[in-house]
C-alpha cells in the first residue's frame, strides 16, 4: 500500500543523491550519469540524467495499490523528481519495465515516440533514445571501461562483438585504432552504431559493421586477425535469427576461446556480462592471464549498485 510518509523519505534520499552525484559529475565533466537506483523499496526507480533530460525507469512489481492510488503515487513521485532536478515535466521520460534476465529483449521496439537527441561523453558524441526501447542506447556503467578500451586501441585491429549501438567502436576509433569491426545480430542497432560513428566523423570503410550471429561469426575468423576485442553478450538469447540458443553461463568458455584463437599473441579481450550469478570457468579458458577488472571499471554513480562483471583476458604468448 501507498504510505505518503515514504514520499518524504524518497524526496530526501533523491535530493541527497542528486546533490552528491551532480557535484562529482561536474568535477569530472560528465553530463550523463545515474542518480538513484531503487534505494528505497517503495520507490523502485532507476533515475538517470542525460544532459538536461531525465530518464526514469520504474521496475514493475506487485505494489498492492488500487489504480487510482497508484496513479496518485506515480504523479507525486514524478512531481518530486521534477522539483529536485529543476526540470519541466516534458523533460522527464518514464519507462516501465520488468526485471529481466534475457537481454535479447532489448531489441524489441516498445514505442514510436522517438525522443532522440545527442549527448557527449569524453568529447565523443552518441545518439540516445529515451522512449522507444528498453535501453537508452548508452550503457552508463561501462563509462570507465570504454575509456580504458580507447587507451589500448592505438594502431590496433579492433573487434566489437554484440556491439549494440557501437559506443566501444566509437571509443576505439577515437583512440586511433587502425580498423574497428562491429558485429551484431540486430540491423536496428547496427544502423544506430553507424549513426554514432558518423556523429564523430568516421565512415564505414575503416570501421565496418557486420550483421551476423556472433557465435557463428567467431567460427569464421582466422588466427592473428585482431589485437583488441570487446565482448558484452546478452545473458540469454533465443532469437529466431540465430542458429543456436545463447546461454552465457553455458557458452562463455567457447565464445572466449574462439576469440582467443583469433587474436594476436598478447592480444586483449574485454569480456563483460550482466548475469548476476555468473561464474567464470578460468580453468577451461585458454589464456595467458585473466584479470577481474569489475571493481576498477565501476563508475562513481554505480558504486555498490553494479550488476555486471568485467574481465581483461590476455591471449597466450609462445
């Protein structure tokens, strides 16, 4: 049931987090960051800032409220957000979502409002969409990982697998990569990646986009084809466009070893997963070294709330 006194708790918590996070973001020159993530159980929101726009994702749950009461609760919650962030209601975009383990559902188009605009991160530009899809187009939790990837890209043959909207590809190109190949099963997201590349002044000749099932694509690669790889697969996918089901816990060893066979000696693979129960089978992976960089790549706005793991895996040398 809705307890109006809890709204005061929500307001105080949100005000505190916004004051703290906005100072950190200004100091770091960041315009897109997370402010609140289900801190109070009765207010199950994820709230993020994208420049002057506010993205609010409500995790749906059995709240026990009648429709009228729920409507009042939601209206008062959004009014509170509007006041604390000092933004008009039309700059707040609400997305209602279930907690899911199947990231392949991100490919489903949910709306047709198309509120699309450009944001910047580390002097690079990205298109975000706060209305039409389950995700906005820019995963904020990988902000540090992207910069690390950029720093390692100079002169490299780079591969971005399950590339989504191509943010890692943009960073690699900005880092001076010799070539960046981006692979995804979704034509929608490949087009989005293409637009992100164009926003930053790069064309497809040097940065090709490949429409393919990653599991099948990896089997076609030859040794020493790439120096640096990013792989951030969904937890699970049973898309009709795939030859086989993808289950990241079951399939991660095969995926990682296929990448390691295709990269140069001492080449590096960044592997990330959002699966909360994920266990890396280190003994079965044919690598020189495996380093858990989850903590090192956790941004300030995800401390204590990060829902992914990230590993830096180095290919064997003779």
